C-alpha cells in the first residue's frame, strides 16, 4: 500500500493538479458473489489504514482529497457507520468518521468541537421517529425541536431531549440565570396530562411543593421564576402528571 501511494505521489508531482485518495480498508465480495475474481484484501489495522492514507493525503501537494467511500459495501471501503458485531460479520461503528473528525481538528480546524459520540444523535433521532411514528403529536413536535437543535449545533440540548424521550422522563435544558430570573426549557418525554414544577429547600426531606402545573401540547415549554438572593437554597424538579 505504501509503495503504491509513494509511486502515485511521485508520478503526480509532474501534473498541474491531482486528487489524493484516503481509504479505510479493502475487502471485496466479488468472488463470493460469483461475479468475478477478488481484487485482494487490505486490512483495516484497527483504523490505521485510514489514518495512514489520510495523513499522506493531508500532507502531500494534492489540491483535493477523496475519501473512498461512503457506502461501497461491495468492496468493504465503506466509512458509513456500521453495526459492531463479531467475526465473520465484524463492522466498525463510527470509527472511520471519528478518525476523519480527528484529522479535521488536527489539520483544518483546531476548534472543531464534535466527537464520535455526537454522531449517534442522528441514529437515536431516527429510531425514535420509527418507534413513535404518528402516534403522539407531542413527541413528534419534540423530535422536530431535537432535529433543529442538532442542525444548529446545540448538541447538548439535543442529547438531553433524546435521553428524556428514551427514558420516558422530562428533562431541563437551556438553563440560564439573568439577575434574579431563572429560566429553562422543559423537554424530553412529556405526558399529555401535563407536568408539575416542584420546589424544596431541603433535598433530604420529602417536602416537595408544587410551584406550577403546566399544560402540555405541541408548543415548546419555557419556564421562568424569580430567585431572590435572600431566600434559602431552592431546588427544583419536574414531574409528569401521568404516563
């Protein structure tokens, strides 16, 4: 592999421009499918094949880098997320995309904030869309808000919202304190029976008091209250009124 890439770089040095290619592995199924002979096998090396080819592509004189490929399962060069299994069906999860994220951070944008765990948000959203379908307008509206948070880069909120729906529990996100005004958004899984905002000054007791009872519909719920600095410590929680 390295000999092939070195020979390509040498030849391409005489061209006015060229495209370098990075790839994670090669494992075709042509012989198994009976369509022709196999072209051979190139091991994944626990992600090092992609690291080596991408590093060479990032540091030579190529104007453009092609990452081969998104979903070529027939040749095993797929970088699309795949289910992690066991031999002989081992797949690679988000490994390849995580490596690409790392190289972007190293070579192009040191402030690039996203990591491998962030990539699972799309799948979690997709699975919840499938699970709920059109059965709950309230959940569908929350999933729309999660989608908006993902594409706008507010992944912290999106993760909390997804966790709430997955665990059938309400969650608090976008918390802010402006002077004496405390404000937060309520999301996750919300009961159509409504939610309660409860407060207490002593977490060791069971003396929670209802601060507000809020109706639930497809609109986003934003709760705000005044917190006086002279007051004793105040703790808040949210609870669904029903299933």
